[in-house]
């Protein structure tokens, strides 16, 4: 009998983080994939990921609409509570052997709590990392709720062990998103027109001489400053007068300030060289990055995939504090002058070398193989 593996995707970026593991689970003869899509991954305003998921050949077993509007701390807490209620029903219907949750977003806490209280073994991908904000609390809490740990780096491996988890169930698989980055490096050509393919809003800049990519999210511990933070980045990118492809923020608390800042800036300035996107196929997004002049913002893609791709990154603010990183990252504050200085540094420096700090490109297969082989556990008690 096949082992039923229920993977819960709660946000647009989580799909790219887990795509190759989904493929490996689907192709493993001993596993049955049960894919659940929930929270902001279902919302058009944050780049509904369902069409991309289905176009990639995955069947969605259940959809969970649990995001409470508001984009503030109270809405985030209530969204998590609704997620617990809804996911518990989904797990009861699907009856999985193992539930898999990804990374550190607040919605993933609902997955972890529901599975744990229902005595369903829980696997956690990308535990053990540190960032110094609310995501770190969520991540370490899920580690203590989880039974199996698929970490992305040596440092994360050691931290999960220090948290007291059983060594036989902690695996340094690398990050599945690096698998996609490796595929892109084999065929890095930008073989599509991003504006024609994905629409979006804004100008129609000429990308033939290069472009910058911006992806900046609010920081949940700095929600009151989110508009000020994004305005500094907007002013910096506007002043360089070069093509900019800008991606909309996640649904985190403070996203209303980030979004309002972008909309107000568009009203006051002619952004003919800016184009804004909500979402993009993970492989296309990585192709866009590897052909860019660099990534500006605070997304973890700058720390992970861009390290492997050798893409220069200006990492703004505190969102990625303490994460292991390659030589591709320049850290700056929420200040347009520092951002512009980082851009000048990138322009005057050679392209960074590829780094394998988050794995070598085979994480998805490793994760699927472990899921097929590990004994099922309940509250750290092994059952055969």
C-alpha cells in the first residue's frame, strides 16, 4: 500500500520551495501525493498559484480559504486560527500518513498544530534557520512539533539537533528550490517576454540592455515602518533610471503599508521603466533573476537561489538577519543612499561565484526517498 504524503502549500513562494519534492513524491512508486493549497496561495491579489500548480501537472486534493483580510498582526493571528479549523477537517478527510509543511510563514503554524494534535506524523522543510524576527519563532516552534526534519544547510542541521530532535530523523537534504536553480543554470537563456507572458501593470521598458529585479516584503516586527521602508527603495530605484521589474509583496502583516507606498509612488512619479508583477512560474522567475543585473529587496530567494545562481543581491533591512549566505549578498539598511551605494558596488564588481551553501540541486529526490523509508512516528514514539 502506498504511503499517503499530504503537502500543504500556504503561500506563493512556498510552491517554488517544494516543487521538485512534489515531483519526486508523485513519481515515487511507494508514495501517494495529496496536495493541499491554502491561504494566500489561493488569492489573486497575491498571485494565485493554483493555475501554475495545475499547469505543472499536479492535482490539488483540497483548497483551504482561510486568509482574513486586514494585513495586520490581528488578521495574521486569526488567519492562523481559521487555518487550524479548516486544515483539521481536510486532514480528517484525506487521512494522510505524513503531513509536510514548508518553511516559516505564519500560516504554516496552522498546518503543524493541526497535524500534531491529530497524531499525524509531521515533516518540516527548512527548519533550523535563524532570521531574528517572528519567522524564527514560528520556524523553531514547528521544529518542536515536527517528527522529521529536512534542513537546507549545515548550520540549520546543527541547530535542529541543539533543539533536542532525534538525530536519526534530521536530514540535511539541501533546499528543494536549489534543484530548480540547477536546472536553470543548465539552460539560463531568457526565452520568454515576461511582460507579454505575465501581464502585470506599468511601463514597457526595454530589457535588452539589462534590468533589475525588486522583491521586498514587510517585516512583521516592523509593520509600522513598512511604507517608509518601501519608499526608500522606490526612490533609489527611480533615481538610477534603469529598467526595473518589481514583484508585489506577500500577505504578511504590514503589506498594506508596502502596497500603499507603491501605489502612491506610482501616482506621483512617471514610472515608465518600472513594471509590476504579482506572480510568475518558479522556473521563469529564476531565469529572470539569472539574466538580471541583480536582485534588490529582502526576499529569501536572494539568500538561497541567487547564491547558487551567482546573482548579486542587495539585501535590505532585517528580514534575513543571521541567515547563512554566499558572497553574492550586500547588506544595507532602509536607506536610499545605502541602496544606491550597493548598486554602484555591483556595477563595479565581477559577477559572484556560485555557492552551494543551501545544497547541490538534489533535495527533492532526497526528501521523497526519506518520506518513503522513515518509520512512522507519533509524538517521538516509533511505530512499525
